[in-house]
């Protein structure tokens, strides 16, 4: 019996293997190895050459070959993987070459057709078309549209809408709305039915192009084509409704999302928060913010910035601080918009320390601060008396290399206002000179502040000179300017009062006539009241109370209490001073917050007379508690706060009112103490002026 060979070569085992030889390169895991491998599912490993003589190598060892061969059993699944890998690699290479050729050619129909015909001798598949369109046209959407038309004519396409959607997404990426509309029309003429992906792409393209009304228009077309919006489409449309000013429609969709338990996202929540903020529903904005967190949606930077802006508009700086702390705790990186929102909120609410902290942080981060933000800071400093901080900001503005940060007329106006509030004449004049040197003409606001500064400093002649500048510059006096002159008149000595009254009369003849009746001691209180009522009745709403306050200051300073009381009565009849007196069963209160010193003293005089009358009438008598509310902080019409001035005045009257330890800005007394005091004093002797 013949002996069988112990081993056969692979080729002898499969003499009739029907397939063609397949081989692929194999690269070892170690990239530094110089050895390459040859993989075969048919060819046996090549026979090694005979070993060279032992003296051919210095150490007697055989030199290594540069190539290793791996044989793969054709019956193993690995053989099919090798075949597919080799075929896929060739296909990818062919498609990449086609995409490169398409991207390099001109956006002309002939050039595109030539490039694709060379790349595809045989009709390409639908997947081939999708890959080439996605790869080649990222930089040239015009080429993509031409390539789409070629593929629709020559490729084996089952669903044309897929190719249209690919190109629509490319147009969206490039924000080409006109081309998108043209392709939409071409798609319909071709008889292609759009799907949800088509509408979602077109709607988001309109939104990205800043055309929210178009996004809404396409959303409302969806039912005509039998399409139902998905969550992504609803998200885009809620935002589009908000941007298009259709707040009610956006909120209806949001309510539907909540009712149907949709998965909310930051885009939807940010849009709804912004809608609530725009319509003034700040509580609604806060509720949406809390709801999204309760639903597990993590706020992103955009949501936090939107909330900071909303709460700043709502004048709720304490909520702004809370949201900002949460943002930091959640490690959400703030942006320049974040700091801008913080500055808006803190400067509007006059949170000086917080605003300056944000400003200095922006300086440390070397962020661009434009003149608008600078002016907001300067305006705040002028209102709350931050002189050193304002000077620091103003120096930074002048030292800035960015033209957008240089001081403008509003910047100089704020600095003059700041110095006028402290009667710093040298500072105000210095800023005015800088303003003129910088090429800006003084405006009505600068001259108003300058006159107030001279008035506080007792420099009446400079007040008149500044008024002359107004006429030289051809600026017409406004109500605010006339109110400033009236305020200056209240603090002007009798011997110089005529100069200021002349300026008032030249600015506003009717106001000047009322002031002359006030000053004229021979004029009756009735004629003065009638003229003042006519003036206040025709004045704009914003200046009615300032006019009353300044006129009563002038009455008190000239010891014209009868005219002051007549003016107070006229103002109450016109509804200018509302709810000054309130009465409950347990407390009668006098509310003086917002009044000037003269108006507050006049109101106190009338109230004391009312208390005396109630006591003398023997009717209901006085309640257990009496209170005077002056408010706290700086008073617009006096360098001293009204509370401090009133406390001193009550001591002069020996009145039994004392500052409440647990209620800032309140002075309280009991009915027993007030009754005893009123019995000692007569109503006509209560107020010493």
C-alpha cells in the first residue's frame, strides 16, 4: 500500500478552485516594522530561496525577507471579508476621485457632466450619488445642484427625494435661500413628493437665513403634502414663530409640547423665555426656566444669557445674581454676551458694586467694551455718585485704541452730570472743554447739567452765561431744562432771583408768569392757584411733579406757605400727588417719598392741620399709630436724604415721631403722644419755616 503524503500544498488540495486569485496587502500592528505582508486565498506561500552559504553573513545567520505572506482559507468567513474590503476600498477610491473631480470643475453643466461621465462609465447607484454629493459640493453648492440633475438623469435612483434632501442640506449650510426656493420648485415640477426631512431642512434653512416668516409659511404647508412635523421641526418652528413676532402661536405650540410630554430642548425653552420677556411676562419666563430644569433639560449658555437679559429687563437684579451663580456652579462657560447682560441688569438697577465688579472682570479678560456699555456705566455712576469709578471708566475710554470705545457726546454729558451733582464746577468745566476739543458741541443735556452745577454752587452769573450759550448754539429749551432753571430758582438768594426768573420767562413764558405770581407778595393765592393749575394741566406728564416740587421749594424758601398749600391742593386735584395720605383702622400714614423738601414740608403742614381738625371734631379720633414715610437714600432735590432732613425738622418741632428701628425710612408715634403734642401746639404754629 502506497504511503500517503503527510502534508499537501493548498493548491493540490483545491485543483479546480473556480475563483480568480485575490490578494491584499497586510500591514502589521507595529507601524515601525519594515515588513509587508501578502494575503492570498488561493496562492500558496512562495517557496523560500535556498539559504546562502554560511560565509555570506558575518554572523552566519540568514538575512530576513522584506515580505511576509499570509494564506487565508477560502472556506473561512474571513475570505469573504477580505474580498469585500478589497472591493469597498476600490469603490471608495473611485467615489473620492469623482468627488474631487467634481469639486475642481467649474459650476457649468457641461463641465459637471464631463467629470461625472469620466468617473462613472456605468450608471452609478443611489448610494454613490449621495456620497459624491455630500463629499464634493460642500464648498460649491451651485455645482451640487448641477450634479444632482445629472444623477437624476443617469443614476439608478429609487427615491429621488433623498438626493434632493442632500442638496437642500448643503444649501442650508451655505444659507442660500433663493437657491433653496428654486430647488423646491424644481422638485415639485419633477413630481417628487417632499417628506418630513425636506420640510425640516427648508424650515431650518429659512430660520438660519433670518427669514422666520418663511419658516412659518413652509411649516403651515406641511399638511398639504401629508407630512406631520417631528420634534426637531416643532423646535425650529417655535423659534421661528417667536422671531416672526407671532408670540401666541409659539406659546400654543409650547403648551402642546408640554401637554403631549415632548422632549423639550434648550432651543425651545430659550425661545419661549425670550417671548415672555419681550411681552413683559417676566414671571412666565422664570417659570419656563424652572420647568425645563425640572424636566431634566440642562440649560446651556444661550438659555442662561436669555434669562439674565429677561431678569435685567424686569429690574430684578437679585434674581440675576442667583442665575449667574448657578451658571458658574454648573460650569457653563460665560461669554461676552453673558457679561453684557450682567452689566445691563446691574447698571439699570443701580447696583454699583456688582456692575463695577463685572466691568473689571471684563477688563481682566481683555474683552471688547463698546461705547454703549461704557455710557451705561457712566450714567449709573452719575446717578449714584460714583465719582472715582466714573473717572476710572472715563480714563479707560480715552486710553482705548479701539475707535468704538472712544467717548462720545453722551459720555461727556454723563461726566458733566456727575460733577454737577456734587457741585464740582472745575470738574464740569474741564469735561466741557475736553468735549469741545474732541469736536463735540454741547447739547441740551450738557447745558442743563452745567446750569444745575452752577446753581448748586451759588454762581448765578454763570447760570445766566450758560443760558446764553443755549441761545448761541440755537438749542430750544425743553421741559427738563425749564425744570432745572426752576430748581435753581428755589436755591437762589432773593437779590439774584430776578436773573433766574428772566431766564425762565425766556424759556417758557407761561412758566415764567406763574413764577412771577409766586414771587409777587401782592398777588393772591387764588390767582396763583388758577395760573398754576392751568400750567400743570397743559404740561407733559413726566414734568408735572418736578414742576410742583420746585415751585413748592420756592414757596417755602420765600415763606409763602399759603401759596404752597394752594399749589398742593391744585396738584392733588389734578392727580399729580396720589395716595399721599392713607388711613386704616390701626394707622394713618403720610407718604413723602419722591417729594422735594419744600413739597414734603408743605404736605406735613397740611397733614398736621388735618390731625388737629380730627382731634378737635371729637369724631372718630386718631388711630393707635401714626406714621410718616420718607423713604431712604439720596433725594433728587436735596444733597441730604429726605429722611435725614426730616428727622432734624421733627426735632426742631419737638414732635413725638421717632425713626422706626425695623422699618427703614419710617417715623412712627402713638396716638396718645400725638394727641398730647397737638393739644400743646396750635396747628398754625406747627411748621417753622
